[in-house]
C-alpha cells in the first residue's frame, strides 16, 4: 500500500471540503446581501422567520447524508464491498422517502409556523412565498445537500467540491437574476436555491456513476437494520440542525418581543455571519469525518486521535481569527448587508459584538460531535447536540428578563462557554490514553508514514 504523511492526507480531504462549504457559506451571505439591499429590514426579518422551517430540509439531509456517509466510509475502510453497495442503496431510498415527508410538513405548517413567531401580515406573506417553493422542491434540495457527503466518502472529495462550487456559483447568478433584476423577492431566492441544488445532484450523480457506485446497489436482506444504523449515526447531525432552527425560532420571538422588526433584521445579519463560520467548521468536520471513519474501521486509534487534533487546531483557530475580526469591526460587517440603512447598521453592529463574542466555541462543539459520529459513538454525539439545546434554554429564559434585548444577544455565547467544558471532558475521557501517547510523540507521529486513504 502506498504511504503518505497523515498531515498531508488530512489536508487533501479537509481543504476541498472547506473550500466547497465556505463557498456555499459565501453564496448564503450573498443571498442575504441581495435580500438586504433589495427588500431591506422587512425582507431580512421575513427570511429569518421562514428559515427555521425550511431548515428541516437541511436537518434531514444531515440525518441521511452524514449517517450514510459515515457508514460508507467505514465499509470502504474495512474493504467490505457488499456492505458498501447495500449502504448506498438504503441511503438513496431514505433520501426519497424522508424528502417527500419533509416537503409535506413545510407546505402544511408554513402559515401557522410564521404566526407562532409573531409575524405580521407583510412578513407572513413574504415568508410564505419562500416556504412554498422550498416545500415543493424539498426532495431535490435535500438530495443536493446530501449527495456531496456520499461522494466524499466514496473517495472523491475533489469531485464533491466541484459539485458544490458549481452549485454555489449557479445560486449566486440566479439570486441576482430573480431578486435584483426581476424583483421576485424571497420566492426568487428560494427558486435560485432549487436550481443550484439540481446542478449539484446532476454533477454528483455523474461522478458516482463514473466511480461505479451504482453497479452494486442492493438494499439486501438487512435493509431495515442498516437503515436504522444510518439514522442512528446521522441523528446527532439532524439534532444539531434542528437545534439551530429551534434556537432561531426562540430568538425570533424574543427579538420581536424585546426589540422589533429592526432588531430581528439585525439578528438576521448576525445569523449570516455566523452561518459563514459554521460552514467553515462543517468543512473542517467534513474533511475530518471520512478519515476518522476510515481509521476507525482500520482500528488505528492513534491516527484517529491525530486527525481529531488537526481538525481542532484548524477549526478553533479559524474561529478565533474570525471572531476577532467581527468584534473589532462590527460596523463595516453590518454595512455589507444593510447598505445605507444607518439604523440597521447601528443595531446590527451592536448585536454582532455581543452575539458572536464566543463564535469559535461553536466550531469546537461541531467538530467534537462530528468526530464521535465518525467513530461510531452516536450516543456521545447526541449528548453533545441535545446538550447544546438544553444548556441554552435557561440562558434564553433568564437573561432577557434581567437585561432586556442585550440578554437575548448574550444567551448563545454564554451557553457555549458552559457546554464547552463538558465537551472537553468527554473528548479527554474517550481518548485519554491515546492523547497522552500522541502528546509525547506528536512531531514524529505527524511526520511518519501513514496508510494513504484509499481513494
């Protein structure tokens, strides 16, 4: 078997994943810029009210894509071709079934969901235009999000990156056309997303066919058991995505109560900046996951720990840099979205400085949960993601009563500080012996020859 350094192997998987997801984050940011400039504070507020329900598509894409991807990576690491074919078949079937169900939920509950958060008639009409498009196209959007995860675990991270980059550029182009040029509002932004995800599906399907992935497709006699395993592994990723939607709903309600439409629009700006970092962290996690799964399948605990260490250094370090930038220059960051709206710029700058003050810890939490998923410790991954919700609730309940709108802004960073201590302990407990050995042999271990990831 050919060899290469573990560090080089890590970068060969992480850089493409980071590039693809950061470009995806960038086109999400561009989406917000177009909406902010074309529709102003009402458009940004309506989008943030609609997004948590549309976020169900992302959640189920992570459920099936991360679970199926991790199982695919382990089957390849163990050299089990039959398990690989069965895993892919079951994963694709789950995408169809879960995607249809998710679209039905979005179409059926869009109106009540917006009313629950306190949307007025103008915001509700704009939000429903967005949700209607997303609901009807939910299976396609979900597949476009999940396919790159499978392709990466089939040993083609570069092709997965190409697909995501193509989708990103298509999204930006059609956002400009539908939102700026044609004035289709939030419904136009949703249509741009659908077209972009269809492009991703087409590229990934062609790449998987070229790799021969479809030749051995067969659910097998144990399809239900395998489906249960996929869903169990991906469950924590879904919970993390649902956690984000749930927290956004609570923030929307509290910001409308303690502030108003302008404050909610400022929170939307903060959310776009946060989503860019989250895509960065997910990119690092996406590069780490196939390697961690592969070395877990190969029973190489030392290299599992080394992959985790490299991912944490990159993810948390990048988070520190971005946090420092946002806290130091909140005004210029807000102006990118708000244009010449001085009131929105001031409100968003204040919120950015408070709300994103511990942003790097979100990356740490995402990486830890993804690592536990990758190595088959679904229970630990789920504890982290459920804990992320549970810890934040008391902060969201108490701080607004004590500090008003500033308490809403500070709830998330303070809860992240509280949760991170527990996550550090979980990682140390899972790898205390391996980490001790890695610390002693760190330099030599990272330079020695390691089995190349066979892809």
